[in-house]
C-alpha cells in the first residue's frame, strides 16, 4: 500500500470508520457503506438527514482525511466506497 493510502487508512480506522483492505493485493482499501452504527459514514441513498454527509452521501470526516492525503472516495455499488488516487 502506498504511503498516502496507509496514512489515510490508519487515520480513518482511528476514528472508527469501517475500512477494508483489498484482499487481492493489499494495494488499496475500501470503505463499507453499510456499517453505519452511531455514526453514518456513508449513505448511497442519502436517507440520513443532517450536515455530516456531502452531496454524494460520504461523511465529511472521510473526505477531509482523504483530501489531506491526495485521495477521494467513489461508490463502486450502494454498499461500498472505493478509495482512489486524486
């Protein structure tokens, strides 16, 4: 995993975000959009009101950490976010 990916992964894990390392080659990670407990981390259908999510249903805390590391998140399906290089 590249250094910026590892740094973002560790920061997201530290705040409780449901991150998953890619099983095939461990070169990247994903964010589980279905593991919303006390915090709504991602919501494809934008069903949870409030100011914590951006227009695409991604928690602003996730965006801040990813932006700081030159990364962004995009939906691969309604239950999973891919983390990509910006």
